[in-house]
C-alpha cells in the first residue's frame, strides 16, 4: 500500500503539445518543496499523432511510479479526446482540467476508447461530467496565441493545473525559470499566469461537422471551384503564399479558406503544392 | 531432368532440399552464398529456369528473404537457404513474414557458432534461435530432418505448412545431413501431396485482407489480381491498416500465436523407437538421432531397456507426446550438438520428478553412438 | 477529369505527416503521373520502407507494401521478378534508402531491375525526432549534430548513376509540375529508375535550422537548385553549392528480367 497523502497528477496529450515539459516543471516544483516525486511517461511517436502521457506522483514517500485507474487526483488533458480516454484514471471527486482545443489525429486512431468507431468522439463534455463531476475546461491555445506563441499552450495548461495544487506561485515561477530556455522565461511565466487565472467555460465545439466533405467550397459562374477539405488541412499556409491571385487566406482557426474564388486562374499551384492533399481545383 | 525421373538416386541433403522445393511448387529462390548451404542455391540456379521459375543471388541474407517475401506476395512460392550468420541476419524478415502472414520457407543449415564460428562444422546451436530469434511474440514452425530422404519429405511439408498457415516455416538441417549422400527411393517421395494457399473467391472490393477464416488463417490475395490492400509490419487491423488499438492488436497477436496451436495435429511430427517399455529415453534430433538409434540398439543388446524419442517438428515443441513417452521411464537423456538448448525444454515438459541428463557436444564434431551409449550406461561422457 | 481522391484511401485521411511536410506534395505528383500514364490501380505496387516518406504507401489505393527499414528495394525486386507485368514503385527516404538501405540501392541499380525508386530527401530522420541523415549538409543542426553536421553527405544521384541506374533524376517539391513529368519519365524507363526529390521537413529540419515557416522553406528551394540544362551554359562559380535538377542521366539498357531470361535460355 502507498503511504497516505501521495498525490497523483496525470498529464496527457498528443505528440508535440509539450506534455513532457509540463510534467518536468511539475516535478521540479515537487522536488523543491522537499517531496519525493516519481514520474513515468510514454512518448516517442510524438509528431505522428501518437499519445503522450506522464504520470506524476509526489508525497512524503512514493513507491509505485504509475497511477492506478480511479486514483488520480487531477487529470490535466491537453486535448478533449485524450481527456475522455484517460478519465477512468480520475478518482471519485477528482478534477479534470481540459484544453477544449481539439487535435484530430490520423484516422487510424481517432477515438481511442475500446470498440469505438474510428472517428473523433462526440459528446465528450457530457461523458466526462457523467464520470467525474469536476470538469474544468477552457481554450488554452487561445490564451497562448494572445500571449503571442501558440506553443506556450502547455504552460497555460500548467497554470490552470496550479490553481488546483497546493504549491505557492513562487514555486511554479521558479521552476519554470529553471526549466525553459532563458529567453522564453518571461513569456512562459506570462502564459502560466494566464492559465492560472483562466476562466473555465463550457466546451466549445469549434470544429465543423465531420460529415462535411470538402467544406466551404465556393462556386462562381466562370471561375473554377476551389474546395478545401477543412479537416485535412493542417494550416501550413503554403497554398496561401503560392497563389498568384490571392484567392486564399488563413482563417482564425489557422486553416486555409477561399476568399476570392472568382480571381482563380486555374494555375493549380494550391492543389499541387498542398502537402495535405486538402485542396482541389475543379 | 534425367536425375529427377530416376526411381532410385544417390541424393545429397542439400540437393534433396532443392529438388523437393521444386516439387512443392517453389518457383522463386533468392539467396546469398554461405557454407554449408550453398549447394541449395547452386541447384536452384540450374533447375528453376527450366521450370519457369526465377533465381536471384541477392546482396545479403536480409535482402534475400525480403525478395522471397515480395515474390510470395505476388503469388509465387519462394524459398531461401542460409547458415548461422545469415540466419541471424534473416531474423528481421522472419518476424516480418510472421506478422504480415506471408508464406515462405527458410532453410538454415546449422554450423558451429556463435558468430562466424566453425565454418563449416556441424552443430545444432540454432534451435532456440529458430524459435525466439526475431523480436516479439510470434508463431514458429521448425522442422528437423535426419536423413536426405527426410530432407526431401520435410521440405515439401515445410511449403505445405507455410501455404496452409500463411507463416514462414524453417527447415533446420545440421551440416552432416546437408552434406550427406544417401540412396533415395523417389517413388514414394515423388507423389507427396502439394498444397497451395487459398485464394479469395469474392469480388475484389469485398475482400478483407486479414480477416481470418475458421482455421484462424486469412485468405491471401496475390498482388496484381485486383484485390488491392495494404501489407505492413506494423501492428494492423483486419484491413491491414496500422493500429495501436489494444483490442485489435491483442486479437491479431493472439491469433497468430494460436495458428500453430489450432492446427497442431497437421504439423506435429515425431518418431518413437522402443519407448513403450523403456526405462531410459534418449531425446535426440537431426543427425544425432541417427547416432542415438545405434546407441539404443546397443543398449538393448546389453539388456538396458532404452528408447529413442526423435522430434521431427522441433517447433512447436512436441511436449505432450514427449511427456507421454517419458511417463514410464526413470531416466531421460538429451543428446544434442549444443550446450543444452533443448535440455531445458525437455526438463520443462517432463517436470521436476526426474532430472534430465545431458550428452552435449559443441566442438564442431558430431556426437558418436559410443558417447550416447556411455550416457545410457550412466558412465561419464568426457567430450564437453 | 483528374481527381486525385480516386487514388486515395479516403478513410485514412487526414494523413499523419506534419504541417508543411513536403512528402504529401510528392504523393500528389505521383498520382498525377500515374493518371497521365493511364495505369490501372491493380497493376501498380507501391513498396516502401520505414520512415515518414514510407508512410505514404498506406494512403494510396494500390497494392501497397510497407516493409522493414531500408529494405523496400529487396521486397520490390522479388515482386518484379515474380510478376514482371506489374509497375513497381518504391518510396523511400534518405535514411531508409541511403543509410540502412544503401547496399540494396546500389545493387538494385547495378542489376537494373525494372523498378522506379522515389527517394524523398529531407536531410533528416523525422520519424525518430530529427537526427542527422546521410544527406544532411555540413553545418546543419539536428538532435545528433547539435553544433552542426560534420560528416560529408552523399549525392544520391551520383551514387545511383555510378552504381548503374539507367535513369537518374532530381526534382523538388517547389516545382510540382516538373516533378510529375520526371516521375512519368522514370516510370517509362524500363530498367532501374532513380528519382531523388528534395522535400522539406519544417517540423524538425526547418525548426532546428531556423528556416522559417513551411511556406518560407518551400520558396527557398529555388535558390538552391539549377536545372541541368540551364547549368550547361552557366560558369562554374554560378553552380557552386547548387543541386542540379531534371534528368541527370538516361542511358537505357536491358532490364534485369530480360537479361535473366536471355542468360538462362
């Protein structure tokens, strides 16, 4: 049996979101407070949409490095579908903090629950609330973008985590300063504070319906039709830059969008140079 | 083709293997020269073209098995042959063929190891590698002949099992058997049944590439016949697409593992000699079994009730059959040309009620009947 | 009218590659080339190894074979010998095709087996997180060359030509139309065709080397290349540090299968 008072924090996300750095910082905070801390993680297929998780356990004495299902005090999920997948690890009365911004992984592993169809899960919020109760969600990426760098999303989420942990603000800021690159300390601390003070809101379903093939196509009488497959577009901006007629632009969700279809001269560059095969000129 | 039609032939083990492969329908051979297996490649290079087949000498053993798997996916039965160091290199693609379920036959003529070891002296040091050489859990089938005639028979069986179960089959020869010449009566061998993989009968769009049939084996469509599908060495679902869903991964991995369990009857071969009343059972395979046969007969002449258990199928291990044969015996001796690889397996099967005795040799020389007889007599064997 | 979606396994999309990864652009060019050659889906086999580029095989509705690291040419050789009537296209990367698979590459080229090998060169191991590759240029930063690459890179086209490939070309993702034509020419060559495609890895190579966003990087490609025909008229100093693009070598000779059939007849 574990000694009483061991705290369990499970941090989950998908590749490239910064789960490991966030858990590193939490680890430093715990250590500086004189706790024993054990951290166990899986990563590796990071950029390929693979799962990344980190079990953090701290207290006067910690034996096992991993968290048993149903025993985590806090689940910090960088992505809604990941929150759903890991929710069974949260103990009754525990807290789930969710970044409401969805990341659609490759089709092969979209809904990670057993027996689920291979598509992004629906009704995540209800499912989470049904299991735990204390579900807090907000758009961490939005806050990170406001600070000027969407990559700070993990620090924003760490800030949100800090609002349910016992540690002092100075412990966190010090650990951040010790863990990130010197020139990004200030911005990271700002992102952290934004997350710590975040207002948790209802989850926003910011994605278009999955059924829509080739969404938002615009047809003009004499001009070709440019169709952008929204859920395939990864927002690299190449089509926007190479279009000689400025027919396309990036929208607020960082996806390509047709704004001036009538100007299209059918040069095909947007289709041919789209790395995601998400653009079609008909 | 004169030699192939003669009823009685003087046949070498390696040549028997090559001729049997042709008889079993093998029309593709890729290999890399290595002693003591090279004659198989040489015979295949001569015999395949007139039979409408293709031979290619690849740049290494990894590429050899890769090419064989490619040919097999395109619908042509393929084989490669090698020896210890090359067998080590092939492990990567043995694992691939297991996971992607591609029929193929790999012949390993065992020589002394480890590493470059003893080219080209006999040994039986690759028997555990044949079971566990590639990483991860997977089914394994390994057959071990002890005469050239049996090499012929088991090569055909290797192809048949491989086609039936869509899995690689390993033929483990020791150097002595591979290079042994023997008078072989071809009349029986020429008419061995030949099996071919099942092909889909449904419309192309309806074929699920890796959905298993009742025997746990999916029906295989050759590339180019209109059944377009994906093959990968990644964990995959029934369509062949990569997945990390624990349930799907577990289902595939278990199904593969169970191929040899569900179809055990058709692939379990072994030979018993005088085991019914035996108080001493000798467990020996390959060429060592020939020496053990003599030793058992000598022992009987001396009034010792000895018997021989010869596994022909080494993997899956004939555990039940061995346990039954050893039930009435007070002693079990394992004779093998390694430092006790199968002894552990035998001990596991017969339990702790009696300790397995060993007659082991790993010095590049074959075990003699006298040495096994000494072991049967309970005398010290001083060769290791 | 051409619709690339007819050649895709739609259920597998969006694909797994990072934003701005050049490999998807190569895939598009390959599909247009196949369409213009009027090849049917059933007669095409796409064989790949391991790595980001090799994942492309899973997304196209052909006979597809995702093999082991570095070995796709070996598998492809077996397929081509077993069924010569099939069009076998190998997709490999710089790590897959030149490092672990370098030996298979030179021997496939030497034999002049009737395969088309597309080597997608992004100068980095992306799948494993950004280590240097045998094509990483001197000075370029990767996770295993944190102070800049210090080993000399391969010129894969020179390697393939020296090894005996009967067709050698280089394309870039910045020129998708030219790339498509190069792929057509490569498939039309009866023997071993080698086509290197310079492709961007914004996520690792670009980020580590501060090359800007994906669009910046792809625009930058044109500064690094000279068309082989234009190069003939240029003075040497204008070619220093530049890669040549276009068909670099085309010397048809009998394909392996034909040579084999004749030699054993």
